[in-house]
C-alpha cells in the first residue's frame, strides 16, 4: 500500500503542475487588467510604471518562468492588490474556511448518511419517498438562491440570525455568537452535498442488502443489527468514501459562492475578489491550495479503502 501511495504522490505532483500552468495561462489570456490599472483616465506613464513594478511588461513566458522559479523555492509571490505574501493571506483566511467547511461536512455526514440508511431500510415506503423527494430538491436548488431565501426568512423577516460576517463587530468572541453567524452559510454549503451523499448511501446500502453474503449471514441466525453493521456497512462504505473524498475539497476550498454571499472572510471569498481584481499571484495561490486539497483527499480515501476492504490491501 505504501509503494502505491508513493507512486500516486509523484503522479499528483505532475497533475498539480499541469493545473497551475493551465491556470496561469488562462488568467493571462482572460480579458481585463489589474484593478490598479482599471481607471481609463490613468496617465500612461503611471500605467507603465505600475506594470513595470509588477513585472507585467514582461512576455508571458518570462512571467511564467519567474513565477515558477519562485514557486520551486517555496515562494508563492506577493499579492498585487494586498501587497502582502500570498501564503500569509491564505493562512490568515484558512481558519474561517476550515470552520465553515468542517461544519458543512459534519452536517453532510450526519444527516446525509443517516437519511440514506433510513431510506434504504424501508424502500418504497412513504418515508423513503419523502426523503428521495427532499434529496432531489436539495440537488436541484442552486446554493446562491437557497442562501438568499434563508437570509430573507431568518435574517430579514424573523431576525433570528445575522445575514453576513463572522462575528458581531465590536463584541468579544463567544461560541454562541460564532454559531449564530455559522448556521446559515453551513446549511447552504452542505445542502447539495447532503442530498448527494444521501442518494449514494441509499443506493449502495440497497445494493449490498440483496447480496448473497447478507442472506447467508441471516440464515446463520445473526441478528439484524449485526448483519447491518458488520456486513452491509463495511461493504457499502466503499462508494460512499469515494463521494465523501470528492466532497472534501469542494467544502473546504470551493465555497466561493457561499462565502461571497454571506461575506464570510474565508479563502473562497478572497478568491472571488482576486479574480475580479486580476490578482494573478493570489489566484494561483488559491488554486494551488484547492488542488493540494483534492490530491490529499484522494490519497486519504485510497488509504481508507485498504483499511475497509482487505481485498484492496492484498491486491
């Protein structure tokens, strides 16, 4: 298993290089300019001085070679708009993103997995029909629309929860205050993931319930709970782990729309502002963070496969 993970790690480095290179050239090819140069009345000499200070007057290949050289030295460059190291900006926003992504992941695992198992244990029942309908709705509703509706309901009309931000301005930190700001964005971020996990869990659980080894275990006189937990759960987790592994980067690094909607000071919100301002180093830094999160989650899922299914470990 360890040699396999080592090989995957080297392959992942190649994937990371391709992703970063493609992102760099796509940003360069996109229309528009640096936000500092967006003013049409900007003097030509000032514009040239700004471009020269950021190295934007160099050919694209030269800019790419310079950026890649700094990256190989562990330097993610300096943000054009913030005038601060990109790594510092990412680490500064990382706790807020991890808090939101972790809360959304917890909601997804608890509600999505439980609802999927409940639906699978009573297929065709009214409860199964209701849960399946809810999952379809969760997959169909766009997150930005759901977020707006929840803000209108709980913040504007009822006044129960704040509509944006991380904490109350001018107030000392408190768990209750942080949770109040966390509820709405976490629910919105987890809505589609919960529905997706529920459908995969239901499908995987139903498929394993009809296998021969389950009928054999029941024929031996094993209790229903023993069969469910010992036999069905372990085999049903394989496709479920795959889905969760794909969700992790999306919840942690891909929450740009939700963070922007709720003004949550995380990496996703910062990435939106970086794209609007054509802050190339910051865009590349965030892209690298998300790509590393995807690669790491895939490696973790591969390792968990071997723990759950001995056949994968031996192969």
